[in-house]
C-alpha cells in the first residue's frame, strides 16, 4: 500500500506528459512487473488513427520518448494491431490471451469522446484477480491525471492545443528540452539535438488568421463566430498530417507547426489548406477566407524570432488582398520584406505602393 501511495504522490506532482509517462512506467514496473508495457498516444489522421509508442518496457529495459513530439520511427496505424483496433472500437478494456498463456490487456483513455491514449500491458497467466483490480485502478488514475492536464493544455472551444501548450512545443522543438536524438529521456550531460532536419527539409511555423472575422461576429453574433472557429479547426485537422502541431493562439488566430518538409511541400500544404477553407461553405455565414504567413525554424531561433517572421508574412498578406499564403523567406528574396537585423531585431518594409486591403 505504501508503494502505491508513493507512486500516486510522485505521479500527481508531474505537469508534463513525458514526465507523467515516465512516472507511470516506473509505477507499473515496481507494482506489477509486467512482461511488456507500452503507452500509446493516439492521433486521429483522416479516416485512420495513428499510435505513437511514447513510453514502455521492453526486454532490454524501459524507454520514454518525448510525448509532445511524435517521432515517426515509433508510430504506426492503430488498425495494424487487432487488439488496439478492438479497444478503439469498443472503448473499453480488451483482453487477448497469447500462445504462452500470458494475458495482453489494452486500456483506453478517452477525453472529449476521443481515444487519446491506450495502455498496452502484458502480464503472466497467474496474475491474480486482486492485481488486476489494482492495475485497473492505476490506469484509471493515469487517465484522470491526463484529463486534468488536457484541460489545461486544450482550447475548450476548438479542442486544439492552446497557447500555453504552444510555448512548450516550440521550446522542445528548438532543442531547449532535456531530450536526446529521438526525444527520449536523457541525463543533463547528454548533448541536445535540435530537431531541425538537413537536406532541404525544415520545420515550418505558420500563423493563420481568419479574414474580416470581426465583421462575422458583428453581423451574425458571437455564437455563429464560435461555430466558424470550430469548423475551421476541423478543416485544419483534415488538411494536415497527424504529427503536425495545431494550436489556437487566441481569437481568430491559429498556429501550425509543420514537421520537416521542403519549402515547396510546406507551401503546397498551406496553399491546399487555404483553398479548402475558401471552398467550404460555413453554416449561416457562407464562404470565408484565411491569410497565412509562414517561416522556417532556424537553428538559433528563439520562439519570438520565428513568430515575428511568420507574423510579418501574415501582415503582408493582409495588406495585399488577404486570402493568400506568404513565406517570409520568399518575400525577403523578392525584396518585398527586408531581412531582419540580427543585432537589433528590427525589420522594415521596402518602399513601394501597397494594394488596398
């Protein structure tokens, strides 16, 4: 009992997904000594769900990957695993008896009526009924703790990640977290790796703003305005990959952090998203448009650096007709924007006529 209380106290003190996963792994290993254990984080991607093995216990020991940055090396479609697929479909604990008599159990964690985690545990055939009850209690506690964390990290209207979560993601992405090559736990002395990929592929940050959103609120009311925001968030989920990070930054402004891609691919996916919004008929409102400013993440960026560049590209869109995508790097190359002075951080527009918005 003291062991259990100690692990609950330790886990309840954590406010970071990666640390919570690590605490659960330690508790499971200490309390149950399972044959195998995997904590899967689940991502809805179009018609399929992708699972990310963010922590677990294997024959060679425990592993913990960065839960905020899904690494594709540890991801696979949920439907490839019959037990996980059944767990998603039934939204309840599912059991599979393995050939050696061991029991494999899949525990779902549901938030906002969506499957967000699956805890996959394999225990010996002689695992007692009392141990099963305790195991169920520990997994339910994990789900409740994750639910509280989700409440603080999620925008309640759109269910996208919120501004607070964005700050955490971006700091992690810029290499400021204590994580190694694959995002796994490291010691303080382990060299850090910036997750910026060479060969022409980079992470990209895009700021998306609904054009003339104030007029929508003024004309149709804030309830309809909120409906527009919810519908736009749904279009975002359909347009981007499962591991692209989507945030509601505040008001009608959204942020997308794209996984490594070439400039052409990043521009293409953002343009397809813009076109999908333009072509969608929103309830009561009809057609709306969005403007998107984008910039790539650079090795020595601070969060303010990349956000400022994307904002500058967004403002250019607003001042030049709206309903368009603009990349800061392209605007600098074309002479539409001046490169930022690294010493002062100041930027200025080149002289020239500006089309009325």
